[in-house]
C-alpha cells in the first residue's frame, strides 16, 4: 500500500505491471536539438507514482485513456482522458494511478535552459484539450526511433512533435509572413539569402523579422536559414548519391569546408559518416 500522495515526497515508482516506450537524447540528437529531454507513452497501473520536488524540466502529460490523479495548488484532483498536465520547470510535479484500469499517457520533458520557458506559468495546470495530435506525434516519433530509425524521418517526426507541443501548451503557432518567406527560401536554398532580402520578401523591417523569428522559431533569421539548409542536406545525403561538395552547393554553402563544419555541429557527425550510418554513428552529449 502506497502512502498518501499528500504531503509530497520525492518518488519515482514505476512498478512491474507498467509498460513504457521511452526515447532518450543520448542516442537521438534530433531530440536534443528539438529541446526534448525525454519522449514517451505509457500504460500505467498501481503502484505507479511520480513526484519531483521540484522538476528541473518542463513536463507535458496528456491522458488518452483511463484515469489517474495529480496535485494542483496543493489539492489532489482527477486526471482523466482528454486532459493535459502542464507542469513548468522549477515547480513540483506529482501524479499517480488510482485503479486497475490502465491509465494511458503520452508525455514529453522539455529543456527550458537557454531559451524562453515552454510553459509560461507560475504553477502546474490541468487543462481540457484535444490530445489526439500530440499523442499521435509522440507515438509516430517513438515508433520510427524504435523501428527503421531513418534520421530524416525522425527529424520530421520531432519537428511535428514540436509543433503539436506548442499548440497544446498555447504557445505561438505560425505567422503567415514567415510561412510565405520560408516557402520561398526552401524553394531555392542555393540562393545567397541575406537578412535585407528576406525581410523584403516577408514585407517587414529587418528588426521585425528578427523579432518574429525569435518569437515563432526561437532562432535568429540567419540561424533558422542554416537549420533549413542543414536539414535539406541531411535528406540529400541519405536519399541521393550526390557528392558532399554538390550537396553543399545545392543548399547554399560557399565551401565544402564550411558546410562540413556546420553539418557536424548540427548532426554530431561529418556528412560522409551521416550518409553511411545516420545519427546513430555518434551519440549526442549526455545531459
């Protein structure tokens, strides 16, 4: 018999009847680049309980079936299907199971360090929401990572999961001016784009373009452009037989040396190694 949930005590109890699929960033640099620490979905039964006092990372937990319970403002409340726990970093997180009916949750941990908080709230909140897209993104990412593990596909899944995570927590979605700009840029990545030209295509000032990019992408325009180029390069390396020099030229790098250095910083491995083995050739640095 577990002790009462209140008062809270640091507890990490999974239990032998629980089933979990969990992705870790040590073997998946795409997660770390997407600011995810862990991604997973779980089918939980007693005596499962998690209490973190406080948590170093933000936590988003979506219930897809069954019922558990959590602590909000010092009170124990039911945590049911169609609800999401938004738990900011630096605050206490607590939830557990309550019956022998399996409790299903899809969840992520998010690293707020070095950027704006994912959950801009002084306390944990439980909200009603359509959890379908978020939970599906978690499952797609997990299934690909534990199956074929194609780096380009994993990166696409992580990007999709980022989008649905931000939507679920009420964060920024998109800006039509940026959407039009990036469609034009992606159609011609070899072009020598600069900030003034991108600002003209977005029909905003250079300074406002910087503000929009930081708000919606959490990167400067130049940094986001580089990410688009490197992501396209990763796809080309795995999907074509083009030389590294030709790939560098296709995505807008002036020299293969500059491209190779940037690509290694982005993926953790040189382009030639990425082509043969993908991101699994070199795990990202541990937390």
